[in-house]
């Protein structure tokens, strides 16, 4: 049998972009996370989200942030266009979520993307439609509030296999709701959020900007749990260059699922090692097979955290991992021990 070598051809740019976009945006909640982080990067204090069929048919997010300069609209959805990063060195000190200039481009390659935006110095807003990274026609002038509204329609219309695989709007809605809830909690005091299904009149998630963290946790996860919360923190460690603060349930509370909300330098991340270590601490206090609720925010010196992570990777790495995890374990254990004694004391007295 003779084997013939097939010629190597260069893929068309549109094909390359669509493949890359499909990796960045795997399901509606990935798109929503990118859009939500853009709102926060723009300094928004109010963020409203509407989803139709879990975001598969429509995903709309409105904010009251800086808005986008109308002159920038033509390149807004091109790959690697950003207002946040200028040179590679800036990466180590970057304070925004975004810096790659990839999100809007990616979304526009797998959906129809419409932007309505107005900055403080604009008299009117502009509405622009994008497909495959390109602005369609000229932006239209339109009345708008300051800020940006992004509408994503018919996600994965050009990736039929993906679209078929994601047929449950309810499942996609739950994933997005979970993510929005976590950001809403973490941004207590900075921004208020609302998340609605398109036809519903009452929002599924609603927090106000000035409510406390504890109030917002109660609002979302229920007041029965929120009243068992205790605050934890570690002092700023000069050597390990980190500090931790959070709210954790005391030993009176347990549930079937470990709800672990972890933010490192304000990014929602996963850390299997830390999660396991915290469960171990609770194992000494909770009935077998039950779990706590933990909201934790770590601030680690940016130079010690690898931020150059891919949008779809949530597991994060940082320096002095073992020592940091251990000192968090100790802080949590000390709190639980404290909450345990006070209970014994109360029941005895
Ligand atoms: P990145 O966030 O990495 O810069 P994106 O593709 O997410 O890339 O966004 C591209 C640019 O569009 C941003 O740098 C920002 O200037 C602008 N932008 C996107 N969303 C918003 C928003 N909600 N408010 C203001 N500007 C925005
Ligand atoms: Mg972004």
C-alpha cells in the first residue's frame, strides 16, 4: 500500500479564529464571566444581566462604567486590542481582570455581538454590531445612559455540534447564576448585581452596592446559613506577602455540598489543595460526609502569582503555597475552636 502525503495548507483566518474562540468560550457562563469582568474593569457600580435560555439565545449585560470611546469601536472586537495592557512588563502589576484583548473578539466569532455605549463626554450613545471580529456598517447614534450594554445573540450559531451539546437552558442558567452570585458576594461594597431570566419580573440574584458581605451571602445562600457565619482573617504576612479574609460557617452548620468561594487577587479561582486542607480542618468538627460554606479572599503579592493564565483555566499557582495554605488552616482552626467553646459554654450555662 502506498501512502500519499496530503499537502499542508494554511487555514483561513476565520477558521482559526472560530476554533480559538470556541476554546475560550465553551459555554454561556464563560462569555458572561468575561463580560462581567469587563464591567468591573470599567469601574461599574451597577451591573444588570438578562439571560434567555441560559444565555444560549440571548445574554445581555448592562453597566454604568466608563463606557467605550466611540473612536475605538471599529477595532473593539479585533483580537488583541485592549485598553488595559501596553507592554509585557505591565503584566506583573496589572490590576484589571482583562489584558489580552481576546474576549470580545472570541465572542463575536461565535455569536452576534451588539454594543451600546456612552462615555461621560459623549452627548449620545452609539450602537454597533459585530460579527467575526468586524464592525457591521457604521455605528448608529442612539439615546443611552453612561456605560455599556453588550448583547450576545444566538451563541454558537456557527458551531452546530457545540450548540446541540448545550441544549439545556436550565443547566446553563444555573452555571451562570452560580458565577454571578460569587462575583456579587465578592464585590459587596463595590458593585450591585442583578440577574434575571428574560421573562421573569423578579431577579434571581440581586445585591445592592452598599449591602455588607454577610447580607449579600444571606440574600443568595439563605439567612439560615448566613447567621452561622464567622469572620476569619490573617494579618498581612511580610515574609509570605499575603493576607486572607473571609466568612466561614461555624461548627453548628453543615451541608451536603462544599460551597467554596475562593478569590485570589479578586479573581474567582479554584485551588484543590487549599480546598482539601480546609475540609480536613472541618472534618474534626462536622458530622462525617458534611461540608461547610466558605467565602475566602486572598491577596497575594502580584509578582508571586502566575496571572498569565488561559481564560478557561481556573486552577491558580502561587509561591510559598504550602506555608500559605498552612497558615490559613491555622486561622480557620482557631476560629472553629473558638466557636465550638462558646457553644459548649452557652449550652452548659
Ligand atoms: P480585555 O478586557 O482583555 O482588554 P476584551 O476583549 O474583554 O479585552 O475587551 C476589549 C476592550 O473593550 C477593553 O480593553 C475595554 O477597553 C473595552 N471594553 C469592553 N467591555 C467594556 C465595558 N463593559 N466597559 C468599558 N469598556 C469595555
Ligand atoms: Mg476583558
